[in-house]
C-alpha cells in the first residue's frame, strides 16, 4: 500500500469516527409502527429506505395517519420516505394513533417470532435535536388524550392486591399477596424468552416500576372510554393518544442494565402488545401504534410535541379590516345595490307599460292583427 492509499484510508476512518460521534451525541433510538395485519395502513419492511427515519418524518407520517395533510415545508426526500412507510391510499387512513415513548433503552429486540414487534415496521431514529413539533389542525377536528395526565395521581392513589392479581392473570402469571400488608407481595410473570420475572412489591424499585405500568394501563382504559363516547357523536374527530413510560430507568438504577431491567423491558413490550390489542378491538382495527425506544438523559424530555394551528374565522378577518380596504368594500356594495334597484325599477315600468298597451289596444279591422295580408 502506497502513501496516498494509506492517507485515503486514514481519512475515511476519521470521517466515519466523526459521524459516529455526532450520531452518539445526538442520540439514536428505534421506532416501531404497529399495524393491523388484516387491514394494514403501514407498508411491510421490504425496502432499506425505511431503515433510517428522522423525527420530522415520523411526525409527518402521524399527521397523514390522522387524516391530515403533512407540513407544506416537507422536503422531497421526506415525501419519498413517507411513500416507503405508508400504504398509498389517501382515502383509507385509520384516523387514530397510539404514540408511546419508552425511555431508558436505545432499542428493543423481539424476544419471539410471535411478538407483535417482530411483525412491525422498525426504523432507526437519529435525534438531531431533542424534540420536534407536530403541527395539527384545531382541537375541534382532533381529540388528544395524554397518557401522562393522571400518572402522579395514580401513583398517590396506590393499587390493591386485587388489581395486582388481575394484572398477573392478564399476563399469565401469579401474585402471592402478603397477609400483613397490601401491595407488598411477590409478582411472578412468565416471559416469552422462557424466563420468569419476579418482582417484590416491598422493594421501592419494583413497586415504582409496576405503579408506572399500572398508570399507563389505567390511562389507556380511560382513552378507550373516551373513544366510545366520541363514537356515539355525529362529529367523529381524529384521535391521538400520546404518553411516555420511564419505569425501566428505576430497574436500571437498582439492578443495572442487564438482568432484571432487561426482563422488565420484555414485560413492558408484552404489556404494550396486549394494550395495542385492546385498542385494536375498541377502534375496530382503525388505529396505528408508534412506539419509540430511546435512551433519554432526562425523564421530562419529550420527543414529539403536538402544536395546534387554528384558522381564524372569516367573520373575524372581516371585522379586523379597517382603513381604505373597508371604504372600497362599502363603495362596491353601494354600486351593486344601486344597479340592482335601477334594474328592478326599469323592469317594473316596462311590465306596467306593456300591460297597459295590451289592454287598451284598439280592436279594429284596420289593424295589422286583423288584416288579411298575404305575403307572396
């Protein structure tokens, strides 16, 4: 290898190192698009173009799935990316999106071929900035349910042993209650990977993790009840359910990245799959899940923020007009009304004169009407 080739290789290594450092500084994660297998709204992962996606592209995809047009400033590359993600049918959109950000992990590997995430469209997200705004129409056309609104009240309210027992049965596990104190027993959940997750509710980390998961499930139930109320109305707006889950960080701080924390992540993935099945049933298949897995440095940090862009009414615009424009409009209205009155008066006079001459026309044989004129 000559010196020129060696210099070229070193340059390539330096450039790739800079790019990797930049991506690491910005942060990376994974996004999964959960879909209805019998009525898909998302394309299958057949093209490598969908392997890398930006937050702006995810926001534009969510706007289209909700039935709204994406931002006019969307680039041609992003538009091409949307064609790789969405099914090309503008008249068939779910108009409901379940957005959830699981914080504390960079990605999720499906533990089983039967896992819902294994059949989902997965893309790697590069976070060039911490958050991106999603601009959507006014709230009259969209119903937004925050899955984080009741998190603090849920944690303060506590949970009963019956709820823990129902939760364990829901996941095929069991709960051994403590006879001396409620919410202080042992929870055992079988995992699809073949292991078993055991959580002791007497430990603060295990308790906080389960409480966060319970809070998410309660808010999902509230969102389903709201959807049933909206379905009964004539005006059926689009629905966006958004929230975050950061309970994994509690297990990571207590037990480390591997072990119990990884088993807890698998439990979260299984719970999200069953939650999405409940949403599919409630929405009759017309809903798409957008699930983020991101290692966020701050639990308060959000990935996508919803911003409403309301259009002012035409009456309000007219009231705000002043100055020469108002005078011009008044002059135009005056001219139009004057022409309308003059035309009406002329037609009325013409009608009266015509009627008068017909009624008082002399009936003689000398008139042209009664003359025997022969035209050769």
